[in-house]
């Protein structure tokens, strides 16, 4: 990936939704670029035990996200384990920026997930 080129798709988010989007985009030969965040993996990395994911009776959250990412990496997806600092949507191609990278994209998928908010 050359940063002066326009990518087909940039995905913001490295959790299950972002990785699923990356997998399907990669299998469609779209060569996606993923800004997975820092630390990558989303809320699932903070989850101790997952018992509601098909195919696993029980699995630790970090282990599950590592398996997902490993699967996606086999398709040659480009990952930046950084948070996005700015996105410019008012001009095409779109621009996605992090501290170290600026990527132009024909399309952007936002899969930033959720963050648990705890009371006191």
C-alpha cells in the first residue's frame, strides 16, 4: 500500500464488526486497510469469558479476538494499530488520518463498537 494511492475501503475499528468487514472486503479483492485502534481488538479484549459466540462453548475475549484477527490477516489485510484522529468526508476521495498515516479511500466503514460505562 502506497499512502499516495486511493484505497478501495478503509475500516475504522478492530473489533469483531471491523474484522468481519475486513474479511468480506478482502475476500472480494478490495484490499481493505484497517485502523484497528490502540490497543486493537475493541471491547472484546476486556471481556474475560465469552459464552455466546457460535462454535465455542466458552472462550476468553482476548483469545477470540486474536483468532479473528489471525484469520483476517491470512487474506493480506493492511492493519494500522492506531486510533483515527481525523476523517474528511466532505471531499472525495475521503481522507482517514492517524498520528502516523494518512490514507485516501473510495469508501469508509465505521465499526467503532461500544464502550462499557460503569456506574461509580
